[in-house]
C-alpha cells in the first residue's frame, strides 16, 4: 500500500504482507522522522493504483528506493556503470550497515532521490555516459537547498582527480573524491572522509550555537 507522510508529504510503498492484518501501526518517516500512522488494508481492498509523478510520468512504486527503513537507519545511493566496481561499492556499504539502492541511469537516480533523502550518494563522474561537468545527478545535488545538501555526503569516483583532493572536491561541489585506482580501499577512504565531515559539522554547529547564544 502507498503511505504519505502528512508532515513532509513524502510518499512510500509498504508491502501489505509487512503489516499486521486488521491493526494500525506507527513508523518513523524515513525522510523527516515524523511518526506516520499506517492503517492495515482490508484483505478485500484493491491495491492503490498510484498517481502522477512531478514530471508527469505514471507513478511506479517500484521506483521507490525502500519500502520502509528503521528509524535512524543509514541509506545510500550508488550511481556506477561498471558492474564489478558497483558490486564492490555496494558490498562495502552493506558491511558499513547502509541500506543501499542502485540507479542504472540518471533518470532513475533522480526519481529515487525524489522519494528519499539519502545520507550518502556515491557517483562516478562518467555515470550514464556523462562527464563530471554535465552529470545530471551532480547538477541536481548542487542545486539543492543548503539545509538539505548539508545532510548528504557525496563521494565522487573518477579517473581524473587524486583521492582526497579537497580543493577539487570543493570545485566539484562534492564532499570527497576517490580515484578509481583506489577503489579496493573504498571502505577505508570513505570512512575517513565521513568521519572528517562529521567532525567539521559538529564544530560548525557548536560554533553556530555559541554565536547565537551571544546574539
């Protein structure tokens, strides 16, 4: 069945078999953490037919990245064309306890991000036959409001830039860069980048609260 958060208006698909028959349950919205009350459908009800998406496409529940994730669960989107590299990234993220979804095209990635705010996006600079300068996913992320973008860690995979090149990462509006030659060390490098990012924003938030306290 389809569920919509009455706080942020995000829509999600919850398999009927995951709901106790004849009972209502409450779950945290994966998008904004607002509590959503879900009424279990009657076994005689017809499944929801869905609606039109923002771009006029027929709404397809299969395009949603997750049925539902536990509160405080980490989610990641992987945009990588090479099957071997994609599987290596995905398996590493699973070990890091991320709920992972994979996009095969820019269009699919954008649709998935419509329904979910990911904590982590891993994208190859040439994903879907593009370049780092024309990559539709990177353009979308760059145009997000800062309050939203700040909560997404973007890791760019590419052959043109050095791993952990902070100036180039800033230039490309991503959080970190990993050179494709270092993909075997993906987990270790990513963990270091995320830890540094969390520390930076912890200091930033503490400083901001301190300034506001004296205002």
